[in-house]
C-alpha cells in the first residue's frame, strides 16, 4: 500500500480553555484534492494551520510522507520541513516591498540556497504557471486581488512543496476576481498536485474535489466524494449547512 | 540694556569652531547609536529570552537615569574600571550609549507594527526568524522609523550641549568660554540658542526629504 502524503492522527488544538480542534484524523493521498467545508468557527482554518505548524497543535501527530512533522530539532530543520507544505493565505500576504518576481524568488534563494539568477528563472517559470509572467516586475500594490493571490500561489509553488494548503483563498476577493484564482487551482489539481483546500466555493468543490470533508465544532462530521456528500448529506449539520448555502 | 554687537560679530567665528565639534560629536554618536541601537533592537526581537531581558534591562536603565549622570559615569566612573576616554570620546560614547537605547525601542516598535501576516507568509515558505527580520520586516519598517529616529537625532544634538560639563569644546562650552572672559551672557546665550535652532532646522528638513524619498507601498 502506498503511504499517504499526509497522515493526521488525533490532532487537537485548544486556545486556553477553548477547544478548537478535537482529535481530528484523516489521510490525504498523493494527487488527491480534499476540500474542507463548514461554518466559520468550525476549526477548518486552525486545522490547516496545524498541518504546517503555523499553529502548534496541542496533541496528535501529522506525518508528511510518513515522517512526523515535529517542533524539535534545529530551527533550520523545522523551517525546511515546513517549506514542504505550500500555504496560501486568505489575504495573500505578499511582501509589499518586493516585485512579484522577487516575492516568488526569495524562498528558493534564501531557504533553498539557490543563486539569484537560478531563483529568478524558477520564479519566472512559476509565475508563468499562474499566468502572471507579464506582471513579474510589478509590486503587489499595482496588482488586483486576484493577481496578488496568483502570485502568492506561485510563491508557494516555487518551494516545490509536496502538498498545497489553501486557506479560503478567494474569500478576500471581489466577486469578479474569484474565477481566475479558482481556474489556476483547478489547473494545479488537474496537473496532479496534492491539495487541501478550505473554501466556501461549492462549485469548485463539486468540480475539482476528490473528497469533501464537512467540519463542525472542531470535528470531522462527514466526508465523501462531492457528488454524494452534496446530494445526500447524512448528518444533520451538513444538511443544514448546505441548505443554508444554496439559499444564499 | 544695550546689546554689545561687537562681541556678537567677534564671537560668531569662534562659535563656528564649537559648531564643528558639536557636529562631529553628534555625527559619530548618531552613527554608533544607530548601529548599536539596531543590534539591540534586533536582539529584543529575538527568540532568546535572555537576550530580550538584557536589552530590556539596558533600555530601562538608560531611560531611568539622567543623561548627565550617564556622562559622568562614562567620564569619571569608567576610568576606575580601567576604561579611559578623553573628553571628546567620553562624550561620544555616552551619547551613543544613550541614544542606542531609544533607537532599540524605535526598531522594536517599527518591526513589531508590521502586520502579522507578513511573518506568517515568510515562515510558511521556510524562512528562519533572522531571515524574516532582515529581509521581510526591517525593510518594511524603515519608513515609519524615520520620524521617531529624527526626533532621537534632534535630542542627541541638543543633548550634546551637556558635554560642556566635561569640557568638550563644543558649541555650548565655546560660548561659555567667551562669556567667562567678556561677561556677555545675554548676547552669547541668545546666539547659542540661534545656532542650535538653525542646526535642528536643517536636520528636520533633511529628514523630511529622506522620508519623502523612501518608498511607500
């Protein structure tokens, strides 16, 4: 049997007394696209952030390619391990003082130790992948939200991650800019990238996801292929959540 | 009262020598103070608790004691420990140590004010704490650090007049020398005030230009 890229076991996270994640377990197979849905406050974002240790889990383990993601060892080891996950933020978080190209190149150069010219060449290739190579020299402030998010995706891709994590990548975008970002993500998924996506875009989930996970109160309540989970959700919570969405 | 215009015209070039020394002391002390303050500021942002404590203690000491006492400590107390400077360098060292503490606070505040998402994004691509400080946070903090650093520089120039008490022949001491010979306090102190005022004006103007030159994003 092939080892799943990500193996999560009994992952819990609490902030003080407030338990946000409660013994969540799941696997993600190579090339799989998993979409996580659920109401705000259900723990989706925290779950994603615990995978690459942006948030330190309170308990449980995450394995990447069978190797536990840990917070011991040198700072460099931890950082290297973290860079195996690509992470795309809701608010892009591009570096405003760098051009689009340098936003993408800084990781390969400073983290992977590539020469400046190699890093720039790689960055340009990754920008091409998200159809942003024409804007390589622009600063983030000169780009639209959708363009910024695509640069952010290229920045994550440039680290050659084993898996891409998306935290509501289109929630901060004007409606007319959502599709260009979703299109890029779809191309990635079709290209065989392993992805975990937290999103409210149900059409994207329906079209692209291999599996949809519904979370509620820090637990996975229901999961399955989108065509089944969307058509006949079993749990009460998922039924209510999906009904609420379609009424919007 | 009558104003002694003769002594004013005679004093102006004499005070010019004092201005040169004031500028020398201030320039050296601000360069050293900025450099040391930057290092201290970065230390106060490091992950090491002991480093942060040391810097916090240092800043607390400098803020909690008068500059005049700090000058005396450097000039009169340090020699007892075998560290000896002449007046000029004692002055430079005292002013540098003093301004470094304030610069450290400016650096800490400036870097701390950068949105959290920036360091998260840098962390996510595997950058280490020090790299994030140097490549991501500091460059974004420069611009907003300029106004408080200008204030600090202005204080430094004004504070340099305190060095007259350890006989550094800077602007204030030069004026006092003239007064002690000719007894013309009104003319000379007024003139000193004017000299300082012009110096400070020039500095603020330069800093305003620098601020406009720095990029916004």
